[in-house]
């Protein structure tokens, strides 16, 4: 009788399995596996699972870690980028959607969605407005006074230089010159001020005061710098009613709700990021609706002339930003006692954002009131729509840069 060592009877599949599992077979295991070896082949699914596990284990530590770490997930990187640049992405997306398909944007205009979005923005402004910010804004009245002078008296002076540019259709240049004479935006300046964490009460006060005083200064600026606009009057009652219903009333509603309930105030303070996102979404509805309404007229204009007008609008806004930054630096150096209000970033940022923007709704009201006296109304408005959108996109990028720099400073401490 010939006997054999048990190792000679092990089928190859069991040897591989034992090597992978890393233990020697027991006699009981040998007796059970001899029965399995009589089968034609091992189940392929079990074999593949063992090999996959073995392969995965070898990749983790087989080469000392070189190339073993998986790359960061692309989805997480894109999500982080979207969070840090949400506002400009939302604005650009609104413009693109309006150009691709204006149907929904025109429907939103018929439903007055832009008015409701502005109402919502200022309700959020009232909810997030702290009383100490109001007190601080009163103490920073020199910064607010400079902002009003810049908006209503200094920046309209640029209109006469824009009128010297030769471009056809001529209405493009006239429209941009009129744009310089307008007060500040009703919503975007305040929204951006809140997002960056600057003093929103100061931004609100400059917004309200400049739009109220603009009822007087805009006709004078048009007559002085554009010439053909002499004798033009604004629809005073309509503009005042719009200012009260779309700005002051929702602001008061939000502020009263905050002061009436501590639970609401705590909820708002604990969800600042969410309210900032909501304000950004509401703000992005404005360019979406504007582009949707003017899509056919925009596409009818020669690309070269439109590109030149858009470039002039971008340069105009960059010039306003540079001018206000430089003036705040000069004014902060002139004040010697203590830290100047012009040097404090919560005030300086509010002034830079609000004083460098111009409003589109007031311009449209002026163009409608002129009745074609300065040219084709559509061509007057087109470059101003582009300038209005560009200033919001540019300022949102600046706000994101400020926030990232502040975060880096906090992390470094």
C-alpha cells in the first residue's frame, strides 16, 4: 500500500486560498477540502473575490505607498470651488440661461419676479441687520458722506469724457454717459456688503440717501454733462414709491421680525451662510431677467460694437473702484487722531462697493421718460445692461478675494 504526504494531495486552488488567508490547514480542514477537490472546479465568484481582496491588499502597502493614495475626488473639489465662488457663478449662469432660452426669463418678468426678488433681498437685509451696526454707521458718518459725494457729484463728471468716444451706434456711448449720472444700485451693493461682512447699515444708508437725492441730481447731471438732456425731469412720484415699497418696507419688516423674536435673531445669526446664499440667488435673478428681455436686441447688434461698449463699461467700473480706493487711502492719511473711519475695512469695503456701482432701474425710468429724445431707447439701454451685470460680477469676485484673504489671516493666527 502506497501512502502519500497530505501536501501532495492539495489541489492548486486550495493552496492559493490557504496562502491568501495566511494559515495552514488543520486535519479537519484537509478532510473537508478533499471532498471539495473532487469537484470539477472551484466556484469562480469565490475565487475572484479572494483575488480582488489580495490585489487590493497588495496595492495598499506593496510599493511603500508610492502611487497608493487615491487622488482627491473631483466632485469634492468642484463643490468647494462652487461654494467659494457661488455669487459670480450664479450671475454668469443667469446671463447664459437668458441668452440660450429667454422664455422663462420673459415669463418671470411678466410675473414681476425682479420686484419680488428685491423685496426678498431687503427682508433678509433687515433680518441680518444688527442694532450695533446702526450705531456704528452713525459713528462712521464721514465715510457715508464721502460715499454720497462720490456717487452723486464726482462720478457723474466722467460722463463728459465718455461722450468724447466715437462709436456707432451713438446711443451706446450716450447710454453709458447717462449711466454715470445714476445713483447707486438698490440691492447688489447691500447684498455684497453683507456677504463680505462689512457694515451693511452704512451701505443701506448710502443706498437710500443717494436714490432719494438722485431725484434732484440726476436731471441736473444729464443737463450739465450730456447737453441734449437739458430740461429732462424724472418721474419723481414713481421713483419715490418704488424706493419705499421695494427697499424701506421690506427692510423694516425684516428688522422688526428680528427685534420681536430672539429665536428668529438666533436662527438668522446661526445660519448666515444660508441667508447669504439666498441673497445671492435672488440677486442673480436680475441679470437673468434683463438678458432674457433684451436677447433679441442684443443679438441684432454688431459683435464688434457691442464688445467695445462692454469693454468701456468694464473700464468705467474699474476706474470707479480705483478712484474710491485711492480717495479712501488719502482721506485715512489726513486723519491723524486714532484709527480713521476711512481705514476700517468694515466701513471702507461698504463705501467701495456701494459708491462704485450704478443703478439700472432708474436709468430705464429716465430713458422711458425721454421718449427717444436722446436716441433709440433699446440701444441706450443695452450697454448699460452689460455694465450693470459686469459691475456685479467684478465686485463679487473682489468680495470672494476679500473673504479668502480674511480666512487666511484667521487661520494664520
